[in-house]
C-alpha cells in the first residue's frame, strides 16, 4: 500500500544520503496528495530532510514556475 511505498522512498533517500526530496504530483490525484503529506512529514521527522511537492495539471505545464521553485529549494538545502 501507500505506506509501503513511502517506506521504500524514505529508505532510498536514507541510503543515498539525500539532502531533500522532489515529489512530482498530479493536481487533484487521490493517491499522490495524501502520499505527499505523509512523505513530507516523515522525511522531516525521521531524516530531517525537506520535501518539495511539484504540482502538475498536465505534463510540461508551468515549467517556469517549477524551475523557480526547484532553484529556491536547492538554495535552501545548500544553507
């Protein structure tokens, strides 16, 4: 289920010593929205790393906004 998948993502992040997680989600998806919330909370609590959720309505949409958000996320992690 969803918890098993989140456990896998967190294990992978821990194994590679990730500084943060980018999570791509489809706006309004009934799976990715709750998964993101759980992943974000657990990543902060268990690994002390931030998670950036990137919402997409359709693939390739809002790329300028995504680029800006990812750049800001990377800068935040570097500090």
